[in-house]
C-alpha cells in the first residue's frame, strides 16, 4: 500500500459493519478523522495525503454514512456513535490517538473525549456546534432542503453543492460527490446516506444535545476551528468552547464557511500542522 493511497477496510462494531480508510504507517501515532453529517471518509483525502507521512491516518465512515452499514431501527444517537467510536478504537488498539471531527463528527469526538479523557492525546473540533441555536438550525434546514432523494446527473449535484458552498473548487466538488452518491440501474444518483437520520432530526425539531456541560472534562490540548463565515458556529460560541475546554485555542479559517477543510485547505492545513507540532 502506497502512503498516498488509502486501503479500504471494514470491522464489526456493535453489530454494525463499519468501513474505514487506512493510510498506512502503523508504527506512527494514530489520528482518527470523523466526517460530518451527510459526509463520508473520503472528505479527508486531500488532508490525509498531507499528513500521512507523519501519522497513521484513519478515516471512518460513521454508521449510516458512506460504505458503513445503516441502522434498520434508526439508532443514530450520540450514545450510539460513542459506542461505535469506543469499539473502533479498542479493536484497533489505538493508543492515545489524535481525534479530529467535523460538525457531527466533531460532536462525537468531543463527547468521546469528555467521557474518556485519558485515552485521547489531542482533539481538533472543526466547525462543530456545541448545542442547538436558531441560526445554526436554519442553516441546517437550508442544507437539508437542498438534499434530494435522487438526482438525474452528477452535474446537477455539483451545481447545487457550489451554490451552497461557493468557496469549493470544481475539482473538490467532483471528489466529494463522487464518493457520496451511487448510480442506480435506472441511471439516477442516490446518496450513500440513510435518510432515517434526516427524518429523526425533523421529528426532534432539529434538537441537539447541549455538550457544554461535558467540556470541562476534557484535559488534552484542543484546537477549536471554525470557518470565518460559518453559519453553524458563531465566533462567540467558539470562544465559549475555548473558555470551557481548559487547554484549548481557537483558529478561524478565512474564506471558509462550514467546510473549512475543503473551502480553504491551505489555511486549514497550516493551522492544524502548527497545532500538531
């Protein structure tokens, strides 16, 4: 396996078959990457290519996303993700990993670290909102309203993605969408994402558990990242997270909204590399 080419792997966790990408270097410190809502493991590909020489990079398709198994009973709670993450780390014997999560993945990484602080070396939270806010809920509803059950062409998908995230390059859109959808026998494109998650959010009026009471438990160095133009996490919310997490610092990525990893990859890589060093 070349260091620039991840290997597709699967494991069984809590009755679920979970898919993940392994970028090699098993003797290096592990860094586990967790995508956001509607995402998949390949959203980290460009970033992983940059750091896979120095770390054992693993990117997980969380349950209901990508190539991982969907929950027939709709079990997609914070506790369900915690159980998957805990089992994944134990089965792979990951010793003191760096955890980095975007949005939903950031919330899952935060909750895991708060519950088991001694097991995490460093934590990176990328545009991960700590609780429900009216502004961020409206932003989420806007994204979900754009998301259809099927599309006729990939070009339709790419056009919609660039309307939602104008800072994304055409090449990046192709990469992300190429792994987020599959073509059916009738030549439609459908998402590799369980719509039960979307339905569950709608039934709960888009409620998110407030994770701020758990933040005081986090003892490892933590980097809080937000896109400077993000409608999901405000500057004041990010500052509050840094106040609640003891060894934390905030960095804001310019020319980026909710997807700073992809919208401004150069600034994001620089910020994270400085933190990891």
